[in-house]
């Protein structure tokens, strides 16, 4: 056994010890954390049938991540790249607890060197941590500063973020997470146009204007978690959730504002079952100080590991409005929501879906989603483009270590959603939250192709090239063609029943391209360089032909990357 194999075997042992000591941890990685991509790589390259932990529901728990990393390190012993070892080290160092092993064994694989600064930087990823009987606490600052320039604009782009994130657990069972930042930023022109149309800031909730064309906002999130039983995990808080394997999701995305939620995850045998109950906010015109109306959502998703290479998922969700109260009939965790919706009078907005994940080769994963809102088979066969045939699908592929090049990953994805999907007869029960879609950020009436190339040539350096192109039929000032899912899908907004194909309305074509480089000078401390280009053109009146390019340079510490890629 050579030195590399010995080091990697030692790494697997350390991972196992961490997994054992921290198995009850219930704190999750932040949306947008690079570790999430690392976990997806593990999912593609795994060689095991023991996969209930490999789920399509995100964010991923830190205890779960340790298990995934340990499994991957064992199955890939002697073949891990330096970048893989670096990424696994980040997972270990992000653990809430210290391993039950000696300092020397940890230093042997250079995972968690100890410093002589007391509770500060005890581990490279943790600014302050304390570990006493039945209590673990980690506190980290959150900082981000960037400057940029957009062509054709005399105003600079910038981001200014300050905050703190607190993680911990009590008695090894109750986990908690709190994240608070104060932010000012100026986005590229296309993102400001999006904010003007939607009265919403991408990925955020309430905000104020800052120096005319900038934005000022707090980002506050937090939750508690605890194991209800050996197989059931409960989380309650205010944050984002994601269901799917793709860059986008047609079921539930984390691209919008956070929401109050109650989540239950049940993992047993070949099943991974999630119940998610959310309190959402209705659309708001942001005029005056008043109480914004509430609405609610109940979602559940079941993963079934059919065999070593095939995983199937079944999704169902319903969005409903009540006079500021939850409908307790949807609290049943093992009932079909569609039947409840019928019993309530069929006034709510229910959706169903199927997803799949296939690992045909050791470095390739195929995935997809099929979403059904409403449809009539006879109308589909007629080919008349009936408005109420509301459905969408996603097809995608992950290819890791592409062409035999370590840590070169390619992702391809195609999304297609028919007009009026996610919309409803009233403006309350549409599939939205705080002026933003709950699923795909484009809403409906679009087809989209995404290609992402990621490369980590050395442990500290991450490179990414992204190309997004889509066609969308946008609404006119006088008529809805089904792209704006906030509008009721009834008269006078919708005119007629037939002739609604993808692209109907203002036929708009968009090309988005970006290059991104990030160097990790120290754990969780990144220097970022980004350049982007976007072109938008409509081929039907009113004609639009807009182009912009921009670049930015910044530094961030414990702050997830922010990008508006549509």
C-alpha cells in the first residue's frame, strides 16, 4: 500500500469516527454552499446499494453528509483526488462535534489541525466554538464585499454584507441554526428590471431602495431540529427548501424567499419520505404599511430506491388560501391531498409529479421530473393546445470526472413548462410566495436549456462556465398568455380556451452566459471573479433587443455565492 492509499484509508477512518460521534446532528448546510455540489458528486460516483441517505430533498444534513463522505471515501479508496480530499475535509470540519479520537490521528490526515488560540479557530472553518457537556456551539461571522461594472451604465455594481451565523446542538439531539445578515447591493440592469416587474428581489423578501438603484435588506433565517424517533426527523423554522436533482426544480425551489415551515423526514428501508407544511405570503404591491395576507402549502415527497441504480420519487402538493388559518385536513401526513382538495370543494391548487434518478455508469447520472397540474387526455390528443393542459417536465444529466479528467464535471438540463401551469382561478392559491414562484423562477410558458461546466483543478480553486438559453411567451399589457402565474387563469385575463402553445404571446428569447472563478485562501474565505453576458430579444411586438455584459471582483467569508442566472 503506497502513501496516498494509506492517507486515504486514514481519512476514511476519521470520517467513520466523525459519523459515529455526530450521527444525531440535525443542522443543515446552507443553500448555495459548495458542499452541496460535492454531495451530488458523491451521489453520482457512489458504488453502494445502501442509499436511503441519498435523497432529492435539500438542504442536506451535516450528519447525513458525513455518512455520504465516509461511504464515498471507502468505495474510492486510493482513487480520491486532492480536490476530493479537500472537499471531504470541509465536510468533516463543518461537523458540530469533535471526533472521539486522538489529536494525532486527525493531524495525520491533516483534516482538523488544532491551534493555540483557545476557542478561536480551533478548526480552520470555525471562528468560535465551545463544547461542554450536552452543549455544542459554533459562531461564525458572515462577510461579503464586491465591486463590479456593467457595460453602458455609469453606476457600479456592488455587494456589502455583514452578519453572523450560529449553529449548535443540545444533548446531541436538538439542533439549532440562526443566520442574520444586513445587506446592500446593486444588481445588473436585467435583475433590476425583474425586480421592477415582480416587485420582488431575487432570492429575498422585504427590501428597501438604496441610493436610487440599489437595495437594502435583512436576510434572517433560523430553525430547530430534533429526532422524533429513530427514523423520523422534525424541523421547524424559517428557511428555504428544495426538491430535485437539477439546477432548477419544477416541484420546489430554493431560489425565492424563505418561508415558515414544519418538515418531517422519515428514512427507513428503501424509503425516504418528506412532509413539508409552509406558511406563505400572498402577492403584495409593496404600497404602505399593512399586514400582508397569508396562504399555505402542504407538500409531500416519497423516494423509493428500486435497486442499485434506480431511484423513483413521487410528489404531491397543494396551495390554498384561508382567512389567515391553516386547513388541518391537510395535516394528515399519509393521505392523498387531491382527495382532500375534492372534499373541500375543489377550490385549492393541487399538483402532482414523478421524478427519477438513474446511475447507469459509475460517472454518469440521469435525472428528470414530470409535473402535472391539470390535463385532459382527449384534449392532448386533439392537438388544439387547450389552455388547461398544464404540465411540465425536466430532463438532465450529471457527468463527473468528464473525459477521465478528475473533478471536471458537466451538467446538462432541459426544462419545459406549458402556459398557465402553477396558476389558479384566483390570485391567492397560485404556486407562489412573496411575489416569486415557488418552483421555476420563470413561472410558466417557457422552454429552457442549461449547461454548466465545473472544474476544480487544485483543491482551493473552483472554475465554472454556465450557459442558459430559453424561450418564453410573455403576456401583453391586455392579455395573459400563461407566463405570469400571479394572474388568475380566467376571464378577462385569459381570452379563449385554445391556441396556447409554448411561446404564445410575446415570443422572447434570452441568452445568459457567465464565467466564474473562486479561490479559497482559507477555509470558507473565498476570492471571486465573475464575468457575465446576457442578451434578450423579443420577435413579436413590442420589440426588445437588449444586451449587457458585466464583471465583478469580491471577497466573501461564510457567505454563499449569489447569482441571478435567468
